[in-house]
């Protein structure tokens, strides 16, 4: 490593062109190669954040991918990821500045998982693997660079979570139920990237369950603890992560639709208890649809609940990833030619 390269890395850090970790300096040759891999020219406008009057050019996106350490082979995926992040329905600026400290969480599914070498087994929610780490980092850097209104807006996350550095989850290429992206209308054979704004994962440990129902009861209880965010507005949702050992039990009793309906029914608490502990306002907005005296679900509909199959065999763990209430939409896009 030359002194000039070290100086360039330090210059990026000192000028805020970083997520706090060292980056690969966005030299012109590297950015041009990434632009070609993404299928864009430098000055193309690839998205806008109209509230902040920001127009994002392809060269900004390509430079971010270089700085995150992505390979040019990831170009088609990175292109679709950027378009998803800049989709107005996603609310990128809100994800950056919310007190909820949400991340731009990436879900990769279909043949692309094996093609690009994503880790989908051991430590699937925090894999030490280049594809997972750099693609997840790229998504967070887009949030960090574009979501602040050109540096005008400040981040107000109260505690945040480690996924704001990188959070990329890849599904098993071969799944028990239909692939993750089919829950968002894409054909099963597709390669897909899906973005959601989420909190960090909650681990669900049950080593002694003998039935799929017991596993889902454990997951339902995790979804319904007092502190989860979605009790009032109910505009977020959950991603349930099912590794092989728990899936082997669940599959014996439930289809995916049946598991979704079961969790929607079981993950409830008395509304009066939620009001008592302060999780629901005493004078709630009509939108919240609060009904004192009745059980309350953290979901307005079962469709806010999705499942992904990943993780290693050998431990009876699942996870629940709560979605941020300020981003109502999961943005799922096909990755062409992968």
C-alpha cells in the first residue's frame, strides 16, 4: 500500500465520504468500470428525492459501490438496489433521519445467491462474506449519502443498530416454500433484490419444541413483546427468518400461508395492557384503530408478515426482523441476467 493511497483513504474519511470505516477511494477508472457494469453513463439521473430537491446521478451511485468494496460483477444487482432505494415509496430520507435508527435492509433471493457467492447458511444475518458485507454496506452508504438531503438533514437515531453499517440477508437457493420474492409478486425462477427499512433482528431460541406450532408460538411471543415498535401505528411488519432445524418442524404442520395466518392470530396482547404501559396513546389517532377491551395485533393485515429461509443447520434458532413503521412498502425488483 502506497503512502498516496493511505492519504486518499484518510482524505475520504476526513471529508465525510465514508460510513466511518475506511473506503476504497473512488478513482475515475474504478468508477467508470462500475458504471459500465451497472449499464449507466455518468450523468444519467437515476433517481430523485423531491422533498429535498436532490437528483442522484449514476456516477454518485457507482462511486458509492466502489467505496463500499463491491465487485463489478455485482453491477446488475447494485443497479436494481439503487433504483429500489430511490423509489419514493421507500422513504430513504425518513429511514436516515428517524429516531428509530432503521437500516436499509437488503434481501437477496433466487439464482443470484449462488451466482455471486452470497453466504446463506452460517451467520446468515451477519455473514463475514464479501458479497453480503459489501452489498449491505453499499445500501447503507446510499442511505447515508443520499438520505441526508446533501448533508442538510441530521440523523436523529436514538440508539440505531449495527445493521446501519451493513445488513444483507441471502436466502437459500433451494427452499421448502416458494422463494422469498414470490411474496411480492415476482416469479419463483427470478433473481431478486428486496429492500425494507428495518430494526435489528430479534433471536428466537427454542431447542426443545417438538412441534411446528410450538416454534411458531415462540416466534409469536417475540413479535408481541411490549417494547416492539408496531403496536400503535401498525404500519410496519415483520420478516420471520426460518433456519433449517425450526423449518423442519414448521413444514410438517404448516404451509407458508397457514403459518402467516397462525402468527397473525397468536401475536396479540390486550389493548388495555398496551395503554396501561404507555405503548398506545390515551387519545389515539383514528388511523390507529384502537379498540379498548379487545386483543390487539401489531399488524393491520397478515400481508405485513413475510418469511425467509436461511441460516445453518445444527441450532434451533429463528429470528424476527421488525420493519420500521415509517416505510410502508417493501421494494422488490428483478435482477436481469443473473
